[in-house]
């Protein structure tokens, strides 16, 4: 899973992607710079984000808050 491509396709900054999908921004940077790779559960989570990013953002913000743009 290439998080940079996913994030770019969604038009989000690292900070906005991390906030929207509750991923530490430092972890996201490590993935994108090749220092670390997401583990198997995280890869599955990223696949769910890839398939339906809007719904995941809504699920993670149940109080009706808008996901970060």
C-alpha cells in the first residue's frame, strides 16, 4: 500500500490525512519516506480507506464533525 499515492489521490496533506484517519503524523511520514512499513492490520485499514475514504472519515467522526480537508 502506497500511502503517498492514496493521500495524494484524496488531496490531503500529511497532517489532514493523519488527523482524518487517526494515524500519527510521524508514523505516516515514516511510511512515506520508506523508514517503516505498515503492519498487516494497518494495511487492511488503509485498503478500507482506499475503497471508501468518505465513509471511514464519517465513522471516525461520529459526532457529525467534518473530516479534515
